[in-house]
C-alpha cells in the first residue's frame, strides 16, 4: 500500500517571503515564478493564488521585508540629525549598510530601483524612513522640494550602483566596496554644496545645530 504523501506546511506570508527572497538570492529575480514558488512550498501552483495575487505581489513581500529590517533604524537615525555633518554621516552609514545587505541579496537592489522608477508606493517602514530623511534636511533650512530632490538623487545613485554590482547571484567580477565608498564621498560632497546654495548659507555655518521653529 502506497504511503500517504506528507502534508505541506501551511502557506503563510512569512514562508512566501522567505522562499521568494531565497530564490532571488540564489537564481535572480527573473527566475522567480508563481509555479516555482509553489514547488518550493510543496503546493499546487493554482492553490498559491488563494494566498497571493501574482509575481508582483511576491516582490512586494520581499520589499516589505527589507523595509522591516532597515526602516525603523534609519528612521531613528535621521530623526536625531541636527547638523549637516550629522546628516552626511548618517547618509554615509545608511548607504554602506545597504551595500553590505544587498551584496548578500543579489538582485534585490535592482528590484527596489525598478519599483522606485515606476513610482510604486513604498512599504510603510521605508516610507517613514524617507520622510525622516527629508525632514532632517528641512530642519537644516532646506526647502522641501530641494530636500526631496537630494533624497531621490542619493537613493537612485546608490541603488543604481548596487544593482550594477549585485545584479546576479554569480557575478563575473568582484563587487568593489571601495569604489562604492569613494563614489558616495563624491556624491555627499556635492550634497554639501547643494545644501549651501539651497539655504543661502555657507557649509561651515551648517555644522552648527539648526534652530527649529
């Protein structure tokens, strides 16, 4: 008599996220399919649609997980910023943390960038961290449109660089952390000058705590 097939574990958001993230890490974003995720979970592909709408929704789960990992930490860091030097140091630390994370998760940086360029809503924790970063610049006297532009410029550069360096699970070259760090320094030097123009003050003055009204 043939033994009964073991029942698959229940499909949960956590398992969907874990499996999708692992498939991206091991095979790349393009290799992720609903059928492939269903196979990894040990369920029929048709039954997966009772839990998730489509591949885009799977990608959104991964992005939400990234936000959960970094969002609250980045949010708190930017909320403590009181000078331009503190802002630039925070931006540098955040960017280097992202380098380390995305290097361990090939393909995800490109996914985040694609979502951003398509103007899709960011997960809550990421949206909160973005707001905290923009608000930090506003506290320094930077107008909201300029503060938003600084954020968009920095994050698009970082994600584009990270996407290029970590696009594939088996890269044909060794990702260059030093090159990323040097490029980041050049970018942040430009941010310092941009902020000085935007606030009609000198970079040295911006190292003093800003007065909040």
